[in-house]
């Protein structure tokens, strides 16, 4: 498995784990038990997508997205329009997330950054 594919799978695992954890916390209390207060996350971990960036055939491009005001990134990744794009980098940048992708295909594709944000 190439390093790029391993990074892409790792980014997807982080996003999936965050969604699973948030869902489990929301359903932790028994709804029939009125003696306990309902468990609610103190800070939602919203996922935000950036605008699509065109990656020319055989080319490379970067895409980014920022968290809403007052929030910070806790993770991120990317979405692509095809399997022809391989992520070469995925990292936090300031108050957002940046990804760099290489298009090994014969037609232009799109790359979109995704960031998971929380209130500090």
C-alpha cells in the first residue's frame, strides 16, 4: 500500500471515528430514566467542506477550508471526484485544513478539503 493511500485511509478513519463517538455519546443515557439528565456534547464536532478545486490531468493542486469563527480544527481530510487523485499531504493550517492531491488520470478532476472543528 502506498504512503498516499495509507494517509487517505487514516484520514477517513479519523472522520468516521469522530462521527461514531459523537453518536454514542448522544445515546448514552436511558431515555426512560427521568432521574438522570440527558447527556449532550458540550461542543459539537462539525464537519465543513471547502469549495472544489480543479486538478488538471497529470497535475497537482491544493485545496483548503477554514473552521467557522471561534472554532479550531481537530482533524480533516479530503473528498475527490475520482480514484485518480491521490493525497500527497493533509494537514492543519491556521484555523482550517489543507490537502494536496495529485491527479494521475487522463482528465481533470476535483479535490475538496474537509475539516472537523470544535470550540476550544
